[in-house]
C-alpha cells in the first residue's frame, strides 16, 4: 500500500507539472491564433513495467499531445512554437527522436518520414529535462487524431481485432469514441 500511495503521489506531481507546462504553451499557441486542445498523461506503473520487461526504451512515461483545428501547416507552426517554448523552460529536444509523419509539410531532412501505411500522421518530438526526465510530445490535426484513435491507425483496434474479431472491434470503436468525447482517458484542456 505504501508503494501504491507513493506512486500515486509521484503521478499526481507529474500530471501537475505537465499541466503547468501545457498552460504556458497554450498561451503561445493562442497568441499565434492556433485553436487547439491538449491531452496529457503519465504512464501507469503497470504499463511502465510491461515496457521495461519487454526491454523497450521508455520515452513516453510523461507525454502530451496537441490536437489542432485546421490544416497540416498548423502542425509545423505549432511544433516550432513547442520547441521554442520547451527549450525556454529548460528542456532540450532529443533530435534523434524527432519524426514527421505528416504528409505535405517538412521539418527538414531525415525527420520527414511521411505517413505510415495505415494512414497514421503526427509530428513526434521528445524533450529531456535537467534531471534526465523525458517528455514525449505529439502534434496533429483533429482528422489525424481520429485516424490514430479510432480509425485505420488505432493501436487498440489492431489488438482487439487480432484477439476478438471484427464485430467486437466495431463495438470497441464505439465505446472508445464515447469515452474520448467525455475526456475519460486523458486530462483534456481546450485551448480555444
């Protein structure tokens, strides 16, 4: 119980820190006239354990995602603002992890990967803090977000389909959409 309590307190502090960071970035995006909402989350202890057991690199323990209204070009502008603001707060971008999966815009050179075969599009950035803590950031439009969460690129959709089949997958999509509309999975802040 003591460990669970400590983990809950650490998680609460991390969520509060993400809220503070995103609040500052929200101001800059609003002044650039980029309507958006932000979701932020801290990976659970169980999820973190699973990743470590599989010997995967843990780069998404703390993460936030900006979902923009508008076109793809706004993703690039928002990413530039994010990089500037995060660096101004003492975070440095881990450039080897930068990936641009968005069609039609360029972040330069090797970062431009283009959309995945399943239709997934997003800009991925990773920032390191002074104490070595990492924050993973994604930037995408509303349309890209729908594709990633409940559409052809939904991670959970593939897991469910493999295990249960198409009928259950369709019902799971409905439930996921309903929960997402209510903001159940992530803390959600609307930025205009």
